[in-house]
C-alpha cells in the first residue's frame, strides 16, 4: 500500500510531483489545524462565558485584520511572481534582490502604518464602530494590541510568501497548525485560572502565530533559503518599482476583493435587527462551510506559482491538463458541499453547544456561495500566476459596488436577514464566475487581446 502511494506521488512531471506532495502535506496540516480551530470555538466561548457580543466583536476584529493583510501594496504577491520567474530562469541573485527589496520596502510601509494607527486609535469611538456595549477602554486596548502585533507579523510572515512562491505552500499550513496548538493550550489554561477577557484573548491569538513565524524565518533563511537571505544592501529603488508595477495591480485587486468579502460582518453589526450577536451566527456558519473550501484551497494554492513556472517555460499542455483535472475535483467537492448542507444545522448546534442554530435558508445560500467561490478560484490562480489581472480588477470593483447596497437591501428592506447578506455576495461574484473561465481559454489559446491579456 505504501509503495503504491509512493509510486503515485512520484509519477508524472516534476512540477506535478511537487504539487502532489505539497497537497498531501497540506491536507495533513490543514486538517489538523481545522480540528484545532473547531476546538477553539467552544473553548473560547466557554472562556468568554458564552457572551456572543464579545465573541462577535472578536470576529469583527479578525475581519478588519484581514483587510489590513493587503496593505503591503501588493509587494508580497509581486515578490511571489518575480521570485518564481527568476528562479525558473536560474537567476538566483536576482531572486535574492527581489526578496531583500520586499522585506525592506514592507518594513518601512508597516512602520508608517503602525505610527498612523497609534495616533488614530485613541480618538476613535470603538463602541460606535463595533455597535457594542463593551467598555470603551477595553475596545481601545484590544484594538491596539491586535493591530500592533499584526504590523510586526505582517513583515515576518513574508517567509510564507517565499515558500509559496517556491511551490511549498504546505509549510504555511504547518505554521497555522502549530499556532493553533499554542493558542488552544493557553486559552484552556486561561479558562481555569482567569475570568473571560477580550484583552487576554487578543494577546493570546496575536502572539501565538508570531512565535511560530519568527522561528520559521530564522530556520529557513539559515538552511533552505540561505542563498536568498534578505540584505538591506541589496534592496534597490529599481526593483522596488518593478515589484510595485505588478504588485500594485494585485493591491488594487485585493482592495476590491476585501471590500466585497469582508464587509459582511460590519454590515451585520450596523443593521439594528441583527447587531454584533448575529455576526457570531453568520461567521460560525461560514466557518463550517469553509472546511471544503480550505481543503480545495490546498490544491489551488499550489497552482499559482506552478502556473507561473509553467507559463514562463511555455508548458501550455501541462497547464491545460492541470486545469481539466482540477475542474473535475471541483465537481466532486460540490457533491460534498451539498451533503454538508443537509448536516449543517445539527452539526453547528452540537458544535456550539446550542449557542448558534442557523436557518435553513442561510445554510443553503452559504453552500451555494462556497460552490461558486471554489470554481472561480481555479481560474483566478491561473490569471494571477501569469499576471494578467486587469480585467479581474475591473470585475472585482464592479462586484464591490453592487455588493454593499444589495446586502443592505436584501437584509434590511426585504427582511432576509443574514441570508440576504450572503445572497448579495453570490449575485456579486456571479460576474467573475462567468468571465474568468473565458479569460483563461483566451490566454491559453493565444487569442486574448486588449483587457483580456492585460
């Protein structure tokens, strides 16, 4: 049995062999991480005495942090493509220059962001921003802790981008797993010896990933990536501009995507008939359906840099074959999501100990959203890998413009509540689901012109 598995893993193109090994490792670490993440929910709710308002605020903070994840002005993704291209061409010194320039440039950007946050946070009414009754001083301190540690983590987590660019994305899943191990252990200890505290929770969940990433950074730059170790002397304005030329496009794309996908929690909190408590119901239902999407992302995330490598080498047959197989996997995954729809309500009720019981309409719409999102991801990875993202930017901003008013209309004025929020997102991303495969076929067949090839 073991010999057969080994034979299957080592069969095919070297690029495919690398992908299969990364997918296998990714499933292991991501599966373990998901399990720990699910265990974190009831333990965290217990620690907070099942206060859904406090937990809802924490989930909103997580969404806001996700917004700031893209304030590298696209440098991380620019490095991802440029590093993969340089390595594919054997230009290792150039690859190191790109790594160095990204580290230095992003460090300067995040230093400015932190100073701005330090000046702004004390003067914002966070009770109003979160629509919460939690004491203002706690909200200010929690926000400062989360954003302060985030700014530091944002720079050091570039090692994950480097590993992904080198077609080794499973390591980022491993980092998440070990981070969850630390968080789970510390929160469990807090439940025994302390009272529930949003401040303590923010400290634990902010520091645990930093510990892992610092260790990983020193390890990889002293072993596997010693030749690419960043140096302040190698950072240049010329290469920064080169990274920004591509990375700036990714930044614009990500801003549009962020507003599309991550404003849901803010909208829910601000609608009087819903509020922060409803954020918990919405996000935990979404987290349940994220399981197949995260699993599929383990596969699709290996495609981005693999497509960059294959496109640089003009290996179009490999690209076509890989896309065809991935679409077939999507079909199988869709069947799994349909089964999850039938199991969702009893599972979520058991998982949250009765704290969350979603409606059937929310469950069905959340499943439809994940099916659409997974199909789109296949072709997005190709377009991102070859850097032809101008059309994607336009469609993302069109979806963003539609989504917010449509969410409010569906949820508030039609009375659809949480179901209306996700229904609006489904309508908005329908644009991408249609045009992204068309763009792929045009590019791969050499017929893409104008905005389709920009």
